[in-house]
């Protein structure tokens, strides 16, 4: 990026920039209590990241997680805050909502109505809070915005990309540690869509399916490394849940969009649902956060001629490699095995047949080396004390306990049959480990 263009974009940084502040002890305590109410947490690899950062303070480090929940954003920020490590996080502009106030809107509506009277003098928009916790914004669509000096600027698709590239260089130049979410999903509806190969929707997976990592975030990292001369390291991250907080809410968001609900109402429903799930008494689930080893971006071979093509090729290779490593780290939960045992339409299944199918999956996972490097599958959550994979019943019972209580009726036992009531939620958990089960022989009685 030419200096003149960078300086122009630099004047626009107030539209997206972070304001990192350490969370106070009360805020951290509240977050810990909410997280502890919701999940048992297991973290692997963070100590290695901390040691690496201490030994390499003059580099930039970018974390590339999978993205199943909006809670990813909050949980990563809290985790690094707890460990006294500065981390910046990219968030979609849909999160930076000026019109929603934490104290006057979110907390009274989704935690306790009495908080509005208690916090009557408190004001902080969701956008201000996220920025103060180190979040920087990426626009999702063109907008007309006002700069601090009062002038208006129109951000089109080209400007969105240019501004993101400039801000990435800014982060790398300042040797920051930052998170971007490169996961994507795309729906091709016709010839024009097929031609637009790079027209990708980034964001959470509503289906639990891991579609891949888009190369563009990696391309920006490469360009920033080359422009600044600062070494950039990539860390693959896997965040896994059983259950995902919003699993039942995803279809409601889809219905609201289809019905033409305003973005503000959709975002309030989205964020409010997550806050509600953190605060309500419920069956405690499992949370796994795993960090890979930092890998330096090698720019020594990226030279003219055809520089642009070489950068893109390198970015695509990095995206695929990082995606594969993130997939390989995915842990297997009992719910993944249970829902994978049903047929593709989740028809009723006898308990005896379910046991047979689970035994097939257990045998498959026990001997599986996944991917080109034949990584061993993380079976931590389905292993008993003798290091054997849980029996069929030991996978069935905790899944029924977690997904069939109160008003949460995802699956149930009906006499000697097992029934799925919410197929969309069931599909999510099957898709979480679909890549591990690709070589499993199908049951002809069910397909």
C-alpha cells in the first residue's frame, strides 16, 4: 500500500480502532462467575504462547480460530485478560452497536429488570465496551459515516478492504497480538454467484459445519509483514462447545431476517440470548480452547515478478494449512457421537440400533489418524479412567441429560426408541466431527 493511501486510511482509523483497557477485578469476577455457571473450561497451549511472547516481544502474533459462537469473542478476551496478556480482537460491525446500552438495555432486559433502577446513572454502549476491551471493527457492508472532525465519508466495498488492510499494517507495525476470524460460509445460487468466487460471507457457522478459512485475512497478514518488516506468526486455535450457547437461537435469527426484522432487533436478540445463557441456571456444558504453535510467515520467496499472484498463493496455502490444524484439534464430545449415529434425516432409532452405530463410530475413532499428517483425534471428553472410549450408553446418557431438560427438548427417549425433536440443533453437533467420520462405512439400514 502506497504511503499516500495509507495516510488517507489512517485518518479513517477512528471509525474502526480499538481502545484497549484492562478489565477491573469486579468485571473479571462477574465474567468468571458467568463462565463457571455455564461451562467447565479446558485450555491447552496457552502457556506455550505466553512463553513464546516473552521470548519474542518484537513480532506480531495473529490467532486464527474457528468460529461457532459469538461467545468466542468474549471468552478469548477474558482468557487473555486473566493471564495479563494484551490481545486485540476483530469483530464484525454488527457487534459495534451504538444504539444498545449495556446498563439500560441489555442487562435489565436479559439479566434482571431491577438493574435499570440500580444502574440508573450508568451509560455505555455495546460499541464503546467492545472497543475498550481491545476490539477493532470490520465493516460488512457500505455505510456513510462521520469522522471526529465532523466530515462525512462513504465507505464502499473497495474502501472497506483498503481500510482493513491499512489497519492490519498498523497492528503489525505496533507488534500487537490480534485475533481475526477467517472462517467462511457461502451459498451459491446461480451462475453469477459461481463467477464471484471471492464473494464470501464470513462469520459464525449456524450449521456447525467447518467450511474452510478464507485466504484474505492471511493475505493481509503477509502484506503487512512485507510492508513493515515485522515478523508475523500465525497461531491456529480451536474453540469447541458442548453445547454451543446459541444452538437453538440460530434458526430464530434466520426467521427474523427472513421476516424483515430490523438489524437492531436481530442483534439485540442475538446478544441478549448469549447473556441469558451465561446467567441462567442450567446443565453445565464443556468448553475447550486449544492453541497451536506459532508459525512464522515466510516472505523471503515472495518477490517480483507476479508479486500479487505469489502473495495470494501463499495466503491460500497458509489458510488451508491453518484450517486443517484447527480441524485436527477439534475434540469429540458424547453429543457428537450420539447425533452422528442417526441417519441424515434424524429418523427415530431404536436404542439397540443406536448402540450398534455408536460402537461403529467408537471403533472408527479409536484407530483414526486424521489428515495428511495423521493427527490423533482428541478423545479427552469420551475417555474413561482406563483410557477406553465410553460405551454406547455412556455416550447416550449424558447427551440426553444435556439436551433434554426443562424447555430444552432437543432429543429424548420414547419407550425403546430415541427421537430427535430439533433436527437443526442435532445437525450442528454431527457436523462438528463430520470430517472425522468421512471414512466411516454407512449403515445400509438407515440410508
